[in-house]
């Protein structure tokens, strides 16, 4: 009896160990498939389906913690507050340790390549020109082009204000984003931080990927003559080797945006100029404009553009132009 009991106890102990071992293995597999992620852009769409056509359940602020349960292409299946849905993998990154799903982590100090806000109206991609640091490594000037150009230039700066072009473009870009959202547009931003490295080609590709109907690229000018002032816009010409089909609508968009902008700011209108050398235009698949909002080398333009109250006028003027374009 004693021996038999011992054997039973032993058998039971082995059985228990096997169960525990199995539990550990499967537990680990399940744990390994789930990842704590955090939203890295503002207004990240949490969707019902892994598609841009999926219903938006809620727009998540930057820094929202999510549990990723799987991934297919550019879509991650995630849980948010116990609800399952999908987010584009571009707008999430691995969460730092700690924190639980549904809470908001400390605001990330670097916002990644892209962020967006949705209201359901016409879709606009805003590209605040440049970034904190230029990148001189090269990329093709257009699809299939043998001409290689710097991924993204450093940009100019205000000779009076000291403001950097990349600071000005993002300041106006954020105001424009809010202005357009308030007018019912769906807005995508190529960047919402200076601490990014997104080439001009990538900015154009981003606009395509998000289904933008127009791309509005914000820049400011510099000239050796400090007396040169005023705003102008750049659009591809009808003989552009890559995007000739976009010449007419891009020129129309440029003309509307520039008129709205100059009316709102009182800046001199230097007109729409054809330009076929810009990588960020040549890779576009939708009407595009580069608005050179003024000359940072001109003390008058510079002082105005560095003024936040004036920047609000700039953004309103550009939004007026976009309204006029879509009202056609
Ligand atoms: Zn620029």
C-alpha cells in the first residue's frame, strides 16, 4: 500500500509538472504574440477593419497604449480598452516598459513620419517643408530618373528673426491642419515633429498612400538680395517627364492657394512658376503645390512670418485657396 501510494504520488507529481510545463510554453507563445504598442502620431484612427475604408471607431491621441495581437501588411490588429480594431502600423511603435492598455503614456518626444486627423471631408496632405536636420544622401529625382538629389535639404532661415524654415513650415502647417479640420477636411501631415528624417520622395509617396486628393507643401524662400519679397507657388509644367498629367490641376491648385494666401496676408503675389526639378513634385500622384510663403531673407516678410498672429492669417489664406480649389 505504502509503495503503491508513493507511486501514485509520483505519477501525479509528474503529471502536474507536465501540465505546468505546457502552461508555461503556451503562455509564453501567447505572450510573445502580444505586444504593448503606443500611438506615435496625433489622432491615430482606430478602425473597425484593416482598410482605409474601415469605420473609424475613435481617433486616438498620441501616446495611447495599445495591445497589438497581430499584423498583416501595414495593418496591426490591436486591443484598445478591451475593444479590438485596427491601426496603421505607421502610427504605432513599441511602448516603453510599464503602463497599461488604454492609458496615455508620456507624450513621445519624437513624432514619427506621419500623423493624421480625420473629419471625413476632402483629403489634404500637408507637407511642412524640411526637418530639423537635412539629409544629403541621394534619392532619384523622379520615378526611374538617373538624376540623384539630396533626400531633404536643410532649408533657409530668417535673417532678422533667426527662425528656421523647418520651424516656420511646421508652425504654419499645424495651424493649417487645425483650420482645415475645422472646415471639415481630412488632413494628413507628413511630419509633426522636427526630429524626423523623411525624404521628399517619401513625402510624396506618403501623400499617395493616405489617398490625399491634393498635396500642399509649405516652404519659405531665401534670396541674396534682402529686398526681394513676396510669395510664389511652384507646380509641374505640361512637359514634366513624370507628372505632366498633373500639370493643369497642380497649376490651378497653386494659383488658388497663392491667391488666397496673398489676399489674407497682403504679401506680393509673384505668381505660379513651373518647376520640373523638385523630387517631391515628380513623385506625386495627385495635384500638388509648393507654396513659397515669403522671403525669410527680407526683413519685412521675415518679421511677419515669425509672428504667431500673422501665421494664423497665413494658414487661413492657404485654407481659403484650398476651399476655392475644391469649389471649382
Ligand atoms: Zn524650403
